[in-house]
C-alpha cells in the first residue's frame, strides 16, 4: 500500500478489498459514526465489519459488497433511529460514488441488505448479504442476556415474588436461547455460535444459573428499593453512572423487550409532568431561547396513550447543537439520535425498566413542528382523536415489543391528519 493511503484499522486481508474503495469508505463513510450515540460509533461499525468479513470468508460472496454493507448499515442514523435501516438503504442507492465499483444490481442488493440488517427470527433477510450483516450486528453475551432477562421481569411483573421471577427467567431463557428455542443464527461459522453455546451450558446447569439469578435479583431489587424512596429527588432518573452506558449498549431488540409498549387511560397528571419538565428544560436551555410544547397523545385529553410524555423543543439551527446535546446529556438525558436539524433524547429509562416518569424530548429546528398541528387537530376533533386511539389499540397486540413497527404503522394516519389540518388552516 502506498504511504499516502490510509491504512486499515481492521483485520481484513489486503487482497480482499479494493484499495480505492477502502479509502473512500474510511474517509467519507466511517467518520459519520463519530457523531452517533455511544452504541453506534466507530467501535460498533468496526465490529460489524470484522464479524461480517469473518462470516463471509467461507462463503461464495463478493467481499467488497460485504465490506460496503457493513460500513453503511447504520448510516441512516444521520436521519433518525426509528427508520435508520431504511434510510441506510436509501443512502446506498443514492451514493453515486459506489457506481465506480458496483453495478446497479449489486447496489440494489447492498441497499436491501442494509434495510434487512435488523432482521429477527420472524423476518428473514432477502439475500445472503442481508443475513451476513444481520448476524454480524448481533452480539450474544451470556451474562448480559441473563441480566436483562431478570431486569425485564422485575420491571414488568412486579406482582411476582422471587421464586416467580426465577421461574419466569428459566422459562424465557429456555424458550428463546436453549436448544430448540426460537432464536435463529444465520450461519454456523458465526462468532455468536460459541457464545450461544456458552449460554446454553449455563441454562442447562441449573445450579450455576440459580447462582447468577440470585445475585442479580438481590442486587437489582436492593437498587430499586434505594432508588424508589419518596425522599430521593433523583428517583425518576437513571443514575449518572454505568447504567446510562448499559442502556446505550443495548440493541433495539433488547430495548424493546425491556420497555414494551403499553397504553393507559388518559392521566391528568401527565400535564403536570410535562409542565415540570418544560420548566426544567427552559432553565437548562435558556441561552438558546427555546420554544417548548407538550405534544403527543398524552397532551390530548380523552384518549389512551403510552404513559410517556413527549416534549418538542424548537431552537434555531444556527445555535451550537453539539453544546445543546452536551448540556442535556450532562443532565441525565440519553441521546437516541442526532442529525443536522433534529435530535431525540429519552429520560426515565433505567436498566430495571421504566421510572415513575418517562419523557421523550424532541429537539427540532424552529418551525419544524407538525407535531403541534397534529395535537391541536385531535384536541379540536374528538372523533378523529378516538379514531387514532382505536388504531393504536388495534396495533398493540402485534407491536408490543416492536416500537419502530408500531410507529411506522401509524404514519399514514398521522400524515393524513396533518395534511387535513393544514388545509383547514389555509381555507
């Protein structure tokens, strides 16, 4: 390799990848990950590239395509997290530079693979390339999986005693991860095979599994007891320690499992929660003169909603958004995605499940506020609000543990309402 070229930081044999393609990816694509959340920065994409290349080494595939797919698979986070897999595919299709190395047919295959990289046991990727990146994007760690299983039980089945949680943990691990479980690995040579086998050995060893469960259960329940005291002013926040990093390092599938979608009757307290949070955000961001509104279904009386308060913060795109991000993260908010004119933060998510108050904070450029238009139209039109409630209730059984699917399934209805509302405003 010429001295003027960028050297590979990954363990990829030289002959496999075109040098000019590597230079393009490393200078124009991989740096995008530096601006993503902690779970999706360079370390993550490097891991996916390495695991993709390792899986593909014994397969009859184009290694250049495997490399590009792995490099682009999360680039859609430049837009948002909910649909980033689809945006990643769009980025591949629209990248004219890729046509220097690939045909239109190859580009379409790579785009579809990026779209399929979040495939699970009930959604098989459309090509072997999609299976490679989907498998490479997984990381099965036995201790982490057992811990999150216990955490999920404590968060969602508070009526169970310790023995009840033990049985639920055993049942879940056997149903999903044991031999005959529904978890599906796409390749026999995947690095996850050895990790899954290690987990299966623990599941079979009831004494060892019980030891791990007892330690986790006692530690987590003691932690919950301390954090739930009424005189603890920070009880609603995840502690500013490794818990934040632990949440960021979870995959979306794991987050959905720990934080399922549930609908509750309208709670008048939601307005007070929103008012309190708006006051806090106004103080934090006072330098940027934000416009802050309570949005989402919790702002619409009379309909059921997820007990999560959505707040829209509008600030000028000329402000220092990196500093805004730093301020919010330093105050306990978790950044879920960040792009040029939009950022999204969560608050009230803990490794043990939802806190008493949960918030989604949406940072938008001034004027990017269709959410307000949607909220106001529902408040003025109770029958339409009830239609929206009925739609959400119909989607719940299918999407309880798939927040992206739930959101996407509501999109057409929301867009139609916004279009109608704007038309009425101009009449």
